[in-house]
C-alpha cells in the first residue's frame, strides 16, 4: 500500500474528507474564493514581512527585537514544516478526493502540516507577546489564514490543527528561551 492509499484510508475512516469537501464546496462561490485567495496570498509572507518591517522601523528597540524573534521563529518553522512534509508525504485533498477542487496552485506537493498556518500561529504568538494590542488584528487574520487552507482545497482540517499545535509549541519554546519578553509588553 502506498502513502496515498494509507492516507485515504485514514481520511475515509475519520470522515475528515467530508468536512474538507463541505468547506471546499462552500468556498466555491466567486466572492468567497476571491476573499480566501487574498487571505492565503497575504499569508504567503507578504503580511508577515510587512509586519516585521513595521515593527523594526516603528517599534523602537522592542519592535526590532520582536522582528528579529519572528524572523528566527519563521526560519525554524520553515525547516520544521518542510521536514515534516517530506517524511509524512500526505497528499493534498484535491489530489486525494475527486470532489475537492484546488482554488489556487499549492506552493509545494504535500499537505501535512499547513506551513501557512504554522507560520501564522507562531508569528502571531511572538508578535503578541511583545505587543499585546496586535491580538485584535493578528488573531482574526491567523484564523482566516487557517480556514483559507481548507476552503481552498489545499489542506485537510487536521493539517491545519496540527500546524496550530506545532506553531504554538514553537512560539512558546522560543518565548521561554528569551527571558523577559512578557515583561517587555507591559
């Protein structure tokens, strides 16, 4: 049994593909697809790089530290999710199930975990640790990035949930390693 067959059996047993299909069909409307395409594109890095630059330029020494922290976490997240994708080799939903449509081309071949979500969660948690008021913008944006991956047919819900857990752990460990970050936010 190859990797695609193993993943398909797991998805059929869990019923996860049904949730993915429902989200993908709901997202098939032109306005919804356009909205989530824009969110996904911003989550490719444009939004995060802009945020890091703004923090570095406008946030003083605390902003520069936050931007550097985010850049380091982002690099680790990139290495981590690429390694996981290489080893798990989970096919993307649109490749595994005929009814699911990819509304945008993927950035890479495999599905698990969602790199967009992993980065969004880890970047958001680090930025919010330095500047708590950013939560008003970053939490909704991060949730929309995560949802976009399923709606656009590129990830299963478990890819997104796992990426959220991994991104939270990565951000948490990185914040634990930098003493006084929580004090900086006061």
